[in-house]
C-alpha cells in the first residue's frame, strides 16, 4: 500500500519515466524489494497461478531478472519478504477481506505472494541465475532501506515506505510490464516553496514522513486513511504550529491546539493529547526501529545498528530460503521435490513440440559437448532450429552457447523436424523471390489450416491475412512514421536480449548492424492497426544474409553472387495510449510483443535474430512531425531515402542507398577514406559503439553541425593533425 499521497508531494513524484534500460545503473549494486516484481509475474499469469500452477509466473520471473542483469546490466541484490510483520495486522486484514469479497474475475485482489512461490523464486534467483537473493526477517522494506542508506545505493521498490525508513533515493515502480517508474531523489535541488512537505523534510529528515504516514495512512494504521479528516493541507497547517523539534509529542500538542484538528482527533478516538502522542509514537517507532538480518543472519536494530539476536542455524536457513519463509518450518517433502525439479529442468518454457518426442532435445546424460558425437551435437542444434551442415569443432561452441542461453533465460524453444507434410510446423513455405505478400500469406494460411499443432500461430496468420485483404496495411514510410506508436529501443532489448551470447553470434546486436550495413535488406514493410483494439500487426519482408552460402549458387549463373533468400516476419505488438501532457505526444507507445511468426525459421518460431531486426527497422521510422519522440541517433545511416532533407520513398524501394560501411581498423585505411571525402557519422547513446561511415555527398553532417574532432575519432584526428 505504501504511504498515502506521499510521492506527489516530492520532487519527481509526479513524473512517470519509461524504460529501465535508460537508468544506466551499472556501477553499483542495486538492492531490490522484489515482492512487487514477483506479484507482477503472478498477475500476468493469474489464471494459472490461482489454479496452483506457478511455473508460468516463475518463468516470467526468470526472464525479468535476466533482462535486468543482461540488458540493463544491474548488479542486483534481491530481497523477499520473510515472516509476517505483527505491526501490519490491519493491512493484512484489509487484504484478506478484499480477497474474500473479490469477484470471480478480479485477479488483482486475489493474488498474493505465497510462501511456496517465494521459496521457489529465491531458489531460481540464487541457484539458477546466480543472483544474490535473501529472505528478510520480516518485511523487505526496512532491510532494503537500510542497505540503500548505509551503502549509498539506489533502491528499487514498489511503494513509498522506504522513504519513512530513511532511504534517500529510490525508484518506485508503477508497472514492471510496461517499464513505468518514478525516480525520487531526496538530495535533488528544488525551489523553496515548490514542495512544502519536502522543505520540511530537508529541515527535520525522516520524522516528517513518519508523522505524515500516521496522519494520511499506511500499512500500520488501523484505518486505511490514517486519521480520518487529516489531509495534506491540514497536516501542513498542524506542522506550521509545531514549536521546536518535530516529534510525536510536539506534533500532538500542535494538533490539540486547534479546535478543528482537536475535534477531528476526537472523532478518531483520541480524546486527549496523550492519546494522540501514543498513536503517533507507535507509528514512528515502527519506522525508526525495525529488526533486520545482517550479512551473517544476526538480527540487528536499524536504530542502534547493534545485534539484538545472534545468528542461529534456523536464521541462516530462513535467510537463504531453505525453510518456509513465513513459519520457519522445513519445507514439505512435496514442495522440496518440486523445488529440486525446478533446478533439473532449468525452467523449461512450453515448446512448439513435445520435448519427450524430439530427437536432440537434450544431450546424452552426464556428457559434455566435447564428449558427444558429431551426430548428437547436430541433433541438439537441429532441435533448436540450427543448421546441420557443421563440423564438430564449430558445433561444440554453438551447443555451449545454447546451453548458456537456456540456463540464463529459462527458455527452451524446440522444434521437431521429423518429416510431416501436413501442418504449418513442418511446412516449407517459400517466402523468397518476387512473390507478392498476399500470395505468401495465402500459402501460409493454407498450410496453417491443415494443423492443430499451433493454433496461436494459425490465428496470427489468419488475422494478418484478413487485415491485408481489408487493405489496412500501410507500407509508405511517411505514413508509418507519422502514425506509428513510439517504439523504445529498450523494449527491443528486453524482448530479444536472450538471443545469442556474444557479438559474433546472430543476436540482437547483429540484427541492429544489418540495419546499418546491408543494402536492399527490406523489400516490404507495413503496419496495420487492428480495429477497436490497442494492437498493431507489423508485416515485414527482408533478405536473408546468405553472402557466403554456396547452396544457392545453383540458382544463379556461374561467377554470379548467390541469390539471397527472403523471409516474411509477422509481429503483433500492443501499445498504450499517451497524451501530450504526460508523454509529449499522443501516438501511443509500444509496450509488449505478443504473437510472432518468422518465415525464415523452422516452424516460424525459434531463437532467431530476424524478429528483432524487423523491430529495428520499425524503430528507425521517424519524422520531424513526431513531436516528443527522440530522433534515433542512427537514423541517417539507416535512412530509407537517398539524399535530401526529407524521407519520401517507401519501403518497397531499395533501403540502403547511402552505402554505409564499417569503421576502418587502422589509421592508414582511415586516411585513405578521408582523402576520398568520407567522414565518420557522429552518433550518441547505445548505438555509438557501431562506427558508421557514409559518403560525404549523401547527407553527411556539415561543418556547422559538428566540429572536425567530432567528425572522426580522436586518435585518428590527432594523428592526421600532426602530419599536416
């Protein structure tokens, strides 16, 4: 619940930010009160969770942690709630009543983090992902606040209680699914009088938030709204009458000094100043003197920092999650067996085919890739949509890469490639050549209608076909750039960050580079808004990267380069509404990838880079009329139009006529390139690691835009300048 109406009274409390990736918290540890994230994972799979199937929520938990660690590069320390806080009895009762009185479809009120769910989540974080995860003595809030304050770290939480516990800088998450959060920094500069409550805090510190929580309502107050009748304005009026130091006693005296506030206190059962003081002091004590575990499982006081209870075997087990988080009793045999299976299965997600029937789903038991035969390694790769024409020397690192990905992300997407001519799962749909998109969709729909193996994919293809028939797809660059919802690069990282394990593999980085370096890579790109919904279907056709593939030479004359195959990708995206005041534009913002299909991959699924590549393509649709949306720093290098100041050609035309090339590897090559009039394209942000050169005659930044030192890398500039 948090403290009612507190955040809006503080700097940053009224501003919702988006995209955790943009926080760039890579230097220090990030303590996280993970109860909110766990609840969000359960809520996303509410039906399964409430029926007792925790696996979908745990897989979601695994993927979220992998995103924060691998993409956002957070050095996380997770804290999960332990035993019930006896002071929270009123809030626990309120939540119990909401669960009992909730309607059958009200999952929001019914879901809670159970001890079994907490134990399994802690096990996954610690033993599967190797992320430090601790069960706190009681609630995680005081523990996270204590770590944040003592180590000067930025804490991540779901409510505002951490501020009353003493934390100074926190990230309050509004929605993990959408990446919405507020950044509260109590060391921030603010104009005096802009935030009166904040001004009081600067003078008197956390006691202000503790008294505010007692008056306005928090988890520890009997009434959800604290002292009924004491709102923000009344609280500030009482505070203005406090004489001397702020504490429960002085605030109680100030409250009793006015007939109005005295009457309101009496209506809440506090007929004397002493009763007001006792009530306020009770809330202040809860926040200022909590008991938490230290690193050694000793119980310490947050007020004195002294050990109040020495560590025991039970406290160590409890902090590690080895026993029940609420009762501190050993796990039942059934629960322990389930937890052991979680490690053995590595959190396998549901696959495109039944794992038990797929040849190559697993390596032979107790055998490393080096000990396997070439055929066993090939079967393993083929089951994941990989290639069969590979040597053992090259197959071993590929197999290790898949094993690492599946362990870290908790995802195993398998495809059974046993021959079966009837069905989309094994269909060979030709999306290459000059086939029109409608012809390809028609063929895909025919194949999909013959199978019930993957009804979800069939429905996606059917929906796309219907939208195309209705003429709802728009493939003109200008039109797409003008109306498409905002696509944040962080969403692409979050969705496809688990693809590939290094820059040399076909991963999300490779998908990005193909948007920079490959000419004519896209032959069709269109989007369609699904009527009466917040969904968009992206239909994009691109060339495969087959420059070294000798198999296609039989389709071309001698001494001619191989004819590149093409593949069609379908992506279903959901978006949220936006407005000009909060988001600076009303185009909407993409929040999630739903169904997808790739014609270039077996069964249309698998861990391919084609899907993120198509999203990078969509990401670069931008025009000056998209007010409030930052211009992608790599837009010039990925421009769909040759020359000029506007982008007028559609994506059916050749996409890369700017001919960007990779950065030269030495000074000599750079000098030759500069002598020909080429300069480095200055970039910013994440994409600046990809060095892009462009012909000087085609949209090259002019001298009035960038200095010579900005036009090429510093080392090369200094070298050239010395010779001159």
